[in-house]
């Protein structure tokens, strides 16, 4: 699998589809783990429900806002939000595994008085742990894609990340070209690590600058003097004067011939 600027957005969109399905499954499992216990619930199960809701909001943002309302899509928000969602799923997976992983699903509660369907809730919670880990794994993939596409913008500055176009899925596209008539200018600027307003001055000793002497041009428009200037020579080298022929030929008539006639 080759990761390029063209393939990464496609892989990210496919990853979002998988994340949506897994998040919905984990969310339903967390709700079931809470609902199956009569008289109380574990805080990790409630945290899983909250993480699922936040994930749905985030997936809706990265999938629909860049496509329908691109002016409201912020590059820095895409990077920070992706990292936060990744952390939420990691903490939810770890907390559930630490609290409900060691439980025995045969336990019916203290005195079997108020924890109804403890065994069913325990099994659902253990299933949530497994699928939450898989969901977190896919968010690692998407976080990697988003950060990879944002690195060229971070090399320029924070403003470049904020103003970077956000593609469907949450990855960042190339910066807007500095020249509207040249759409490839932004990519060249990013590859060279330059800002659109920045220019590069190249010093080459062998480079020559050709100029036209304005004084000679004013005297005779048909005559131009070409000179070369190099950095190693302080004086100009005269390449010669070129006489341009007239466009029409006028025969020469002597005044003596006129008097003789």
C-alpha cells in the first residue's frame, strides 16, 4: 500500500466508514451494559456512551462539513480533534479493561438483591472492551493519515495549518496557490518549504545578464549596443555595434548630377 497525496484521502474515507460501524456497535454495547443492571451501573460503561456520542459528532464534522460547508472546516481543528478522539477511545478501552475485565460473569451481586442480569451485563461489557480496542486501532490509522498530511503545513507555520483546506475525511490538502492562475504553485512552495510570498535569489558566477544601453538606443533606434556584465568583471565587455539595415532602399542621387542635367 503506497501512501501518496492522492491515496491517503481515499484510505481515510474508507477508514471513516469502518469507524462509524464500530463506534455504533460499541455505543450500543455500552448502553446495553448500563441498561442490563438494575440498581446501578459502572462509570466506565457510562464513559463509553459519552465517547460514542462525541465520536458521532466528530465523524459528522469530518465527513460532511468539508464537503458541504468548506469555509467552516479548520485545518488545526481537524488535527486537534482527531488526536482527542484517539485519546478518548484509548482511555475508554483501558478503563473498561481495568474495571470490568477481571469480573466474573457468574457473579450475581451482593446477596442477589439488586443487580439484575449481572451475567449478561458482564458479557456485554467484555465484548465492548474487545470492540473498543479495534475501534481505537482504526483511529490510530486515521490519526496517522491526518498528521502525515499536516506535517508540510506545520513546517511553514501554525497559520498555514489553520488556513489549509480540509478534505472529506479530515485530511489536509495542499495549500491554496499563491498565484490564482497557477494551481501548482502551492505544492511547489510546500515541497520547498517556502511561503507563497517568499522568493529565492540564486547567485551563480557563470550567469550573465544581458542589458541594452539606453543612450545608444536614443541616438539611433536602428543601432543597439549589447553588453554583458558578470560578477567577476567590474568593467563591461563591448560585444560590438550592430548596424540594422533600413527597411526600404533609397537610391542615392548626387547634387552634381542634378546640376549637370
